[in-house]
C-alpha cells in the first residue's frame, strides 16, 4: 500500500533548466517580499479546505483522484465506480471550513460578502450539479441557528448584512446575546465619537451537498473546484537574526519539508538582490487529505497531485513522494493504492514587489 511519506532527498529547481528526475521533496523557486522580519500582526491565517465526503459505503470505490492546487484555484476530479449490480443512491457532501469573525486578526476568505465564500461548484459527468447549502451557527457549543433567523440576522458573519441586522436588535436582546456568546461589543470611533458596535461572535458551519445515483457496475466522474484560502506573512517568518531560525523554523521544516537545499536557494536569491533579509513573502495553502476513506477499500486506486507555483520566479515547498517537474511551473506526484496519512500543506514564497 502506497502512503504519503516524508521525502528522502530534496531537489531544487531554480527555473533555469528542465529535469525529469523523480523527487522525494519539491522545493522550487519562488521569490518574496519584506525587508525585515514579519511580526505576528503581518500574517493572515489560511483555512484548511479539502475534498468531497461520501456516506460510508462498501459499494463504491474511488478508482482515481486528480488534485490540482494553485494560488488561483483548487480543482479535484474523482472517478468513482459502483462495484455492485444495483444502482446506489446516496449523498455527496463538501464541508466548508468553519469560520468565525475576528476583528483582531485576519482570516483568508476569497469572498467576504457571500455564503459561498470559496466559490464552490461541482459537476457530474461534466454537467453542473444543483447543490444545496446547509448552514448552522453555534455559540458556546450550542445551536443558535433558529434564534438568529427569527431575529432576521444572516448566518454569514463576515457580510455587512449581519452587522446591520445586529444594529437593529434591541439593547435587551444584545445584552442577552452577549451573555450567551453570540455577539461581543466592540467599541471604537469611526469619526463621530466612541460608540458600541455589536459584532458577530458565533461560529458558522456550512456544507454543500447533493443526492446522486451511482449506476450499477459503472464508473462516473465527479469534479469540483473552488478558490483556495491563502494564508500569508509579510516576510519569511522562519528567518531571524541573519539565519534560518525562530519559533516557526522547526514547525515549517516538518509541515512543508523545508531542508538545507531549499534554504540555500533562498540565501542565493537574497544575496543576488543585495538584501540582508530574504526579499520574499509567504503564501500558504492547507488541504485536508485524510477524509476518512468512506468508499470501498478505503484507498484510492490512483492519486495524482499537481501543484502549480504560478511563476517561474516563485519557490514552493511541500511534502510528497515521487514528485517530478511536468511544466515550467507545475509539479506532479502520483501514487497507486493510496492511503493518505497526513494532510497536505503547501508553502509558496513570492517576490517582493519593490
């Protein structure tokens, strides 16, 4: 059984030559911003997203999964097969990441105005799917969905509509909701004196889902795509005091499989640009691979990962087996009988624009 592992030997591609060699790690060219260390408040947190979830069944196998990750879009194509002689009618779901509004920190949402904040869409055999959306709001672990709806408050906590709806509530209602953890009172001045601003504090859980039939003895293609949640840091957070060190260094080495060759490439680019500090900024994507294997056998017949770093000037690093370069900016890893044992984390370093 093939499994997702730590790489053995890393390989660096600076964009100056092609290679057909198989890599254990990919740590490839990307330039990025900042003339000094990044502070904590210079960071945006990424949301961990993933793929489709099936109701547990022994009747449907996943023969193939093709996962494409870039800074612009995540695309996933599945080839499912009904291994029985009877049609299977079941639910297919896409759990969106939980979100909670935080006025004191930034969360990377591709769209801060709509329920479909990732721009999720799906097709079955190339035909767009009519997708249903289920949303639940929670505060202090309790379901407050119906309570918010009764008071005309939209569940999406980032949109202007939610803030306007909270303003319309009575002071008694807001005091009650503050005591229950639904809202908190944010006091600030927008030019007309310090005032109270009721602010969403609930957590939103959203799931897109649909029913579909898997025909007896046949395979069927299901695809979906969405915008990634891209975390970032204004600078290279694992470089401090003139060397690769600091609180995040060991964590990044484990999470993204950074190694000496990757770090030497960053230093070469730093020196080439006459800088004292790596002139890059970080972009991060987190993807859930460990979905539970609710299909027959629990493994994926063939799993192909493609990562596009976006520019030949970019660096990218992530953990994968048997990675090869397949284009100027794209890298591919293929496994058979694949069972993921860890989620996928991708680190991009992009050039500073100065």
